[in-house]
């Protein structure tokens, strides 16, 4: 049972970096890394001397459908062989260990990887074994080191988490989705005219029920009400709902015999037009 039959329809997206797992110990972790790669739009996976050999069925079972990444994975006997056809190599490393190399955050590395890949050069990122990470000889193959700026009191990541951080930063480095958006579904943001129409309806009914009867304070109270509704992006559906609420409150007041009247005895709660 392989990804060719049951896995997600995953394929390379442009010229993306190669993920290189150096001496990975557990097939489960390799599968979890493939899953993280698929999340971030990465496809090319290379394994350097996996401890238990390759392929391992457990990897496919733990990939959550990222089977095609595992199907296409290649195995190399050494780091030098795994990076031989690449132009740039980064290495994840929690501690530089007195090595003189540029050190990037995952976000900085993603930005540089985007620039490198945009020039049709091949790049890769080394991830070390679960227990000890990359050794000095492994890092000697890299142009730069990648460190994750996490809680200095607890910076422990498992292998798949480390891959996920890099994959996330790679994906978002080219993301066009706005960092903040209002989900409106079947409605839309109300225009100022629609909002003004509702506020006129609301203030009219607040006058009718006597809520704004304190004339010296009335201008400030009206301004506060306007500020409340002007603060955010109210949708036209929400305004229609609020119109209905205000109208029903007015109808209920009439039904309960609580109709406000002016000095001549005329009603103070005219119907909302439309």
C-alpha cells in the first residue's frame, strides 16, 4: 500500500529546497517529517544513512497521506553525497559549537532560500539525528547555520517539529494571504451609508423609549453609540439583524402599552422606514 494508490495528490511546487535528514533513527519520525514538508509545500526528501534502513512501512503509516514524498525519497551513504548536486546548503543547529559561519533564524533562512531558488539554483537544509543533532563534520558541508529563536530555557524540538518550522517559514515567505482578514461568508462589510441608516433607526427608537431623555447628556451619549459601531467592520447582515432587534423592541413596547408620547400626546416612536 503506497501513496500512488492512497496518498494525497502531492507534487513538487516550483524549485523548492531539499530536506535532508541525516542519520534519522525512527521511521515514524521520517513519516512525520514528510507530513510537515507537505504542509509547507516542500517535496524533495533525502535520507543519509537511516539507522534502520529504507524503506520502512512505519514511515508511510505516520505520514498522514504525504506518501508521495516518501515514495520519491532517495537514500545516500553520506552528507557529502547527499549535497553533491546542490549549490547552497543550510544546517539546523541548536548550538554553533565555535563554528564560524553565518547564523540565520528560520525566517531569515526561508527568505534566503526563496532568493536562491528564484535564481534556479538548488538548495537544501540539513537536519540532524534525533538524539544528538548534526556533528561538526556534517555542519562543515553547510554554507550557513539555522537556529530557532525559542524559549532559551527550553529549546527542545523533535525532528518533525524542526522540519515543520522551516517548512512553515518557507511557505509563508511567499504567502499572499493578508495577515488579518474578516470572514464574512455570505454577507459583506456594510457601507457607511448603511451604518448611518441603522444608527438613525437606533437613535430614533432610543429617543422614543426615553433612553436619551437627559438632554444635556444626549449629544455625548449619541457620540458614544456612534463610536461603538464605527470601531469595527460591521457586516450588512449584522445591521439587518440589529434593525430587526430594534424594530421588535419598539413593537414589543407598544404591545405592552408602554408607548412614549410627547407633550401633545402624540407617539414618539414612528416606525422605521423600510
